[in-house]
């Protein structure tokens, strides 16, 4: 099966992105770990804290939009996963 031009460019890009003996640098792992923990903590905080609250007399209403919280938590988990699994050799 011949390799087409698109397949060659995909192979070239893939080799530059992740070589076979790739070992993630320790500072990069540390930065990803810290960023992941910060994003995860901030996402959980924004998930719990109400965005807007109104209190009229004895009644109190709170409104929340959690879409941004879910995205932040997902990015934090992704950064943690990359930092923990990124440097392992297969």
C-alpha cells in the first residue's frame, strides 16, 4: 500500500510531536502538576460558590451556571493526567 502525501505529513508531524524515546522534563511536569491542582481547586470552588444571590425579605434566591466550572475541572484533570503519565516510558 503506497503512502500518500497526506499520510507522509501526518507521520512527519507525529514524529516531531512525540519521538520514541520521549522523556518529559522535570520542570514541565512540575508546572503541569501545579497548574492542574490550581485549575482543579478553582473549578471546584466556582462549582460550589453561587454566582448571584438575591435576598428579598425572608426569601433568598441563588443562581449558578456551572458550565465554566466543568470546563475548568476538566482542564485541571487533563493537566494532572499529563503531568503524572507524560514522563513514563512505554
